[in-house]
C-alpha cells in the first residue's frame, strides 16, 4: 500500500535523513581518521571525546550507511510498511547516540553543544514524525 497522505513531508524527511546520515557515514568509511580529527569541519566535535578507535568509528559509519540505504529505499518506494520500518530503525539507531552526547557536553563550547545536539536530536526524533505521518490508522482516518 502506498502512502497517500503526507507523501511530500514523509519523503522530504527521509531524504534529509539519507543525506545527513549518509554523508557522515561515507566520510567515516572513506577517511575515518580525518572524520575523527575534523568533524564537522568548522570544529572538532569527535576528537573532543578521545581516544580514536578506527574499528569503532568504522562500525558506526557502516551502521549509518545501512540506515541511510534503508531510508533511501523507503523514500523512493514510499510503501507504508517500509517507511515505518525505516523510521523505527532510524529512531533506534540514532536515539542512543543522542543520549550519549547529551551526557558528554563538557569538552565543547555551549554553541558547539547546541548545534551538535540540535542536529543529533533532529536525526533521532524526525523518524518519530515520519512514523506518525505514515501510521496506517492515521492514513485510514484521512481517506
């Protein structure tokens, strides 16, 4: 069953997640040490929480790439159950990351924490909006 209501909003949110999660994942997999030293490019958010561990960084990048691929397929096919599965996977894959960073704010400035946590929580909570908009019951009520 395709999603009729909120199609543009759901697709837009999924594409945003594909890009933001996918770009970070690709950067990690292509150049893990550069990502560690330089992310996000104007500050050093990752290296503020040492030590560097290539294995863990590559694992995080690989998981992110998988989530981005799943979100991409959901954005293209827009099948309700696939969209819902992608939303749940993205939420479960990003919320622990957001919670961890909420507990490790001492190494960065207030401005860096606000921007970093804002982006991280957007990635973690946007899937809940997608899940809500794609819920079968909500779709049935609108039809």
